[in-house]
C-alpha cells in the first residue's frame, strides 16, 4: 500500500469521521427506529393515548448505545403517554444541515460542541436558558458539564448533556502479569512498560492509522501535561495559541514521534481505521490500547482479564488532565410550536432523571447526572474505570475547537507516523492550518 495514500487519499472516509459518542464509526444515511407506539400504529393497533409526536436524532451507531436509547424511549413513553417518539440514528451532519435549511429538521438533536456552535450561529437552535433555569437542571449535573457545550455563548444556553466521554487505557492483565509490571504512576513508567512489552514480542499499543484516534489522544494527553489549563481553554474556546500552548504542542509532537520511532504502536497500523481496534486488542497480542468508555462493553468481551487506568502524570502524585468532555448534548429545533417544545423539554428532562442515569450507568457509560451509584451493580471493569476517572481532571477533544481541525491533526500525526515530516514541520503546518481554519470560521 502506498503510504501517502493513507494521508492524502483517505479523507473521503475521514471527512465524515468525528469524535463523538462512538468516535470511530462512519455515519450512515439517516435511519429511523420506530418506538413501540409507532410500531403499534404500523400494525393498525391502538397505542396508548398519544397526541404529540417528536422526532429525535442522534449520530449513535454502536449497538450498546442504540440499545440504551431504545430502552430510554420506551421508559419515556411509558411515563408520558401523551407523547410518542420517532428516533433517527446514524444521520450525518450534511443531511441535518439540509434538513434545517428546508425547515424539516428533527425536533430534538444530539450535538457535539463543534456542531452546536455551527448550527446555533445559523439560528437553527432554540435558546433554552430560561427553561434550564426554571427546571434547575444545572443542579442535576456535575460541575462544568452544562457549561461545556455552552461556553461560547456567554449568558445563553442551547443544549443539555447527560453523558461524559472519558478516554482511558485498557490493558491486558495477563500480559502485565507476564511482564511483571503494574499500572504506571508516571509517564516515565508508561514508557518503560511499552518498551518492556515490545522487547517481549507484544504489540505495545494498538492504533488504526487511517483514523489515528489513539495517536491523537496520546498527543493531547502529552500536551495537557505541558500546557496549563488556562492555555488549553484559551485555545479551545477563544482560538488563541499562547506561547505556553505552542511550547506544549512542540513537546507533545516530539514525544509522539519518539513513541513511533521506538516501535510503541502496531507495525501494520496503516491497514486499519478505528473501528477494528477493540477486535485487534481482543487477539491478546497487545499490552495496551487508549480508548473511550463507549467501547468498554467490547473490551469486556475480550476473553481475558482487562484492567483500566487513566493517563499518568509526568511526576508521581502530580495532576494530569485526561481527554474527557461531554459526549454531546440535547438541543431543540428553533422552529417549534409551544406544544412540541414542552414535549421536547420533557424528553430532555427524562435523561436527567436518576432512573435514566442508572440505566446508562449500568450499560457501562459515564453519566454527568448527579445520582447515587453506590448500590448499583456494575462490572469490575466499570468500577476500575470510575476509580481511574475520579482522580483525573477534565480535558478537551481539542480537534472540536474549529471545523476541519480534526482532519488537520489526523493528517499531521499520520505524517509523523509515516516519517514524512519532522515534529517541527508538523508543528508549523498545524499553526498555519489553524489560522486558516480560524479565518474561514470567522473567528
């Protein structure tokens, strides 16, 4: 395979791959999942009393979250017999943009931070600040969760989250036992484990170079260990690259390149994208994989003992932000009558209930809703993840700062992996591309 083809020819695929709830799935055309009451209508049966129908759309494609969504809708319709839900999943944003332009968009949409700002600026989303305050929804969420997607519109809120999306290390406990190592306490420890795994004939870390998410997340974690929280926030929310941020990015790019040169990634990673990574890890040939909580159920099915730890700090006991932001947030169509709006707000409110939080928590996902989880039965792996997350602070999916930034970071890290550019060359290209994207977005 021509390696340059990966960098330059794979963007037809990468264009539609964004860091979402399942950050590696390629979105399909919009597909409708009918709720139980709608299925009853198709069978000419009489459903429970229903006078309001709302369309709800998400980009979710993974089996676990689709199962959670269908169960959530079932429970919502049970508690709200006057409302029925038509669920659209796996839509793409171009389709959604056209639907909004034609005033035929769904009533409730699940958006990441990047697309919320794009649709809000076009007037497609309703300002629900007063509704959020009246319902006291902020008090139902963990600190910072509500503000995350709404930071760019001071004093105004357009969405409400209910899930987080933490990225952690999953590790093969059998491999760690054979290597006689424990989860690392510092980044130096991590490098030593990867080196030891390579020397023993294991694949140190999994990665699919076509989408390159694992390498992106390594880059972000290294950067978080160098640049301060204020500098990363300035980049993400105000599109400013401070001197400290630039120095941190230079250092992070050099460290990613060192990892590549030391053979810490799968050697044939250029043949894979993100989707098969959990399956590759399940072969038992790899020591580690950096991935999100949305794939936890797949790792639990690997057939051998799996553990979890958060990205370690530079120094023992130090602070290390992790890639962990809201997975997305519910927003509603600006062109909606009062009756449908009330139904839409009731739908969003359902996801902030303890019943809903417990459902998603049991399913292996990480809720940003406040609730008592002490007595809820969960898997050992989920418990390990919760403990790992508890000791870490939030960090951004930095590529969500501007439209097109994901593709730029993917291309740069691919070039590093393929030895088609030095860290300094990639750094300069990134700064130039960032300024171009910033200007294109009118920032």
